[in-house]
C-alpha cells in the first residue's frame, strides 16, 4: 500500500511538472490515458531512482562533498531525462526535450513530492513523537527517560 501511495504521489508531482515546465510533454488526449501514462512513468522513475541513484552516489561521492550536495540536482535531472528516454522506448507519450527541462522538472517533482508526503505522511511508524518506544530509543533508551 505504501508503494502505491508513493507512485501516486510521484505521478501527481510529474503532472505538476508537466503543467509548469514547457519542455516536459505528455502527448495523449483523454484524462484517463494521461493519468495512466503518468502512473507508468512514475513507476519507471521509481525503478530508475532505486537502481541507479545509489550507484551514482557511491561513485560520485567526492562530487557530492565538493558541491555540498548540489550535484544531486543535476543527477536528479539526468535520471528524469533517462526516465523520459525509457518511456519513449516503451512507446509512452511522455517526452522531455532537453537537460534544462529535465533539471527544472526534477526540482518541481522533488518539491511537490515532498509537500504531498507532508500531507500524506507515513502512517505506519507507530507512536513516534507521542511518547512511544521510538522516542525512548532516541533519548538513550527507556532507562534514561522519565
């Protein structure tokens, strides 16, 4: 269920990026086909991020340190652009025209996804923040809490 919610959040974020960035194109007619395309592209984006991003972070660790993490914006843009290429190979009507569209689109997807996650939240975390076990562990264990 959590994975489905994450895919839907990414699909909504991609829809916002498609509406805001002129270089991100969704070439399909009906609302249902647009939604289905965005969900499939969100799945592709999730797989691309899950597989490649950790490898890129390990290989490019020095660049992340030297740029104080700003290279992550470029990496996210390139991963979104790669997602567009994969979608094209699968004959999906989703296309990003160039790097800058992917760069700004990745920023929008990240910000919108973050905002939506604030509202949806992670409901399966137990009693964190309400005096539960997880809070005791952060404070040094149950023997240090009052």
